C-alpha cells in the first residue's frame, strides 16, 4: 500500500480554508494540505518565524497559495491579524486545519512526575490545546453552515506511553476541547473533529525521546502490520473537511493502522 496516493478530484472545489502547522514537507499539515489542494481547495498557510517562512513559502506556492501569514499562536494580535486578513481577502472560509503542538523536549522523557515544571505545563497546554480553541473561535466567525475544522491528536491522550508525558495531558485537553467546541458550534452547522494519527517521522516526533521506537512499535503491534501513512491521515482529513463528513462532529478518529485497539501484541505469551 505504500505507493498508493489519493486520486485527484473535486471534493474540495469551491472551498477555501487555512492550514496552520506546516514546518516542512514532512509535516502532517503539509500532507493534508497537498491532498486538499489536489481536490480543488484554495488554501492559506501560516508559519512561525522567518526561518520557517523560507521552508513554507515554496510549499505554499507549489499548490498555488496566495496567502502566507506569520502566526505564533501564543500571540492574540497575530491570530486576529491572520483571520482579519482572511475576512478581507476571501470574505469567509470553509475549513481550518490545526496541526500545532509544542513542549520542552527536556520534559518529553523519563518521569512525568519528576520532570514536569509549571512553566512548561502551562506553555504546552497553551500552544497544544488552547490554541485550538483560539483558532477555532476565529475561524467559526468566518464560516457559514457546512464549515469544518480538524486538529491532530495522539493516542497519548488516552493511554500512557513512554516519554509522551505532559504532551499526553495536553492532547487529552485538546480532545475535550474538540467535543466542547463541537457542542457550541454544532447549532451553527459547523463541525469540529480530531484525527488521532499514528506516529509519523516529523520534527515534532524528533522532540520525543524514543520517538523512533514509537514508529517501529506502532508498525509491529498494529493490526495492519504497517506504518501509518500520510495518505491515510490526509484521506481522513479530506473526509472530515469535505461534505462527505457532514454528519460527523465531536469525534476523535484514529488513523493508526489499528494500533489503538490492541491490548496485547501478537506473540506475547498471555497464558
Ligand atoms: P511538525 O511538522 O513539527 O509540526 C508542528 C507544527 O507546530 C510546526 O509547524 C511548529 O512550528 C508548530 N508550532 C509550534 N509552536 C507553535 C506556535 N507557538 N505557534 C505556531 N505554530 C507553532 O510536526 P507534526 O508531527 O506534523 O505535528 C503536527 C500535529 O500533529 C501536532 O499537533 C502533533 O502533536 C500531531 N501529531 C503528530 C504525530 C507524529 O507522530 N508526528 C502523531 C499524532 C499527532 P515550529 O517548527 O516553528 O515550532
């Protein structure tokens, strides 16, 4: 299945939206954006800082994007400026992709109890959970019924995994935020969902001690005995962000080759 890619089509034709969290061409946000573009979506991108602009601009241009804006999600003025600009240029948007997380990598290892500081706990929650609410609120103000938003989460929200530590706590909050946002925005015809992706080799994964081990264990233990594919994550985002997903909201959809349902892996002596 590794050489399979989503076909081109027009599932997103006429839809405009914003993708936040592209750091490079390995980013999950980029995997999603490129497939949304292949289905006819018009996309605005954000980046954080000049160094990232150099990497994100060519990617954005490769899918014909006309809007590339700086946005540190801890900065309310920058958030306001981004969504104000979308309102000015487009009038409204149809979708939001939020693929942003951060924690001090010194706390993504060893003991959660011993290593977690108040400062990094709050910063991790701010960037990795609250920013979803902050972006979703501003995006919703620009959406009409049919609008849809997606964030990215991980199994560490539900289960204990080595090193994931405070990021697991933030992902649990992110998933709860998804449900409360879906409640508030549902009556306006807007949908809010999260994709719980299996481990992918990105910059974010590199910050987690033993991150590579999560990939190999994910493959070995998964029901499908394979890595999570970017195409699978992007395909799920396409479903949730297009009209195909019109009755799904408040959901956390796992895209991890079935890893999350495994209690004990094959080969472990359970007797
Ligand atoms: P990535 O390429 O490193 O993307 C993470 C993005 O978050 C980067 O663009 C990063 O920008 C951005 N970010 C961090 N702090 C920010 C801030 N204050 N303001 C604005 N942007 C900020 O890694 P990724 O794996 O694709 O991560 C995307 C999402 O998927 C994250 O929520 C991650 O937790 C989630 N996820 C990842 C995996 C995985 O295995 N990789 C699995 C499940 C879920 P900077 O580079 O400038 O910090």
